[in-house]
C-alpha cells in the first residue's frame, strides 16, 4: 500500500504541499481504507483546537478542481501530492 501521500495523525498543515498556480493546499478525501483513531489529549492546555467549515463547494467547483488535479503534470503530482 502506497502511503506517501497520506496525512497521518501527527501531521501539520505545512505537510500538505501547495498546488498549482493558486498555491492552495488541497486535500482530496475519500472513504477510509480501514478504521483509524487515536486518543486525543491536549499537549498544551492553553491552545484550543478549532476547525471551521467556511462553505460547501458547488458541483461545478468540485468538477473544476477534479479536472485541475487530473490534468496536473506528473512531475507536479510527484512533488505536490496529486492523487
């Protein structure tokens, strides 16, 4: 199983390379291959985790991003984690 493009539990946002001219970090999610989990505890009690869903992309936006990812040069995919 090739795991070189996986994001592991201890990963950081900076581990996700920027993609294309937009310079946006892209994560393409799919169904998990197996169940994973971990006991999350705060390492630093003063740092509160937060995640916000800014918006849901339209079907057209998703199609555009899928096209960009599919058309990316293979060299960019090797260095920038295209799927």
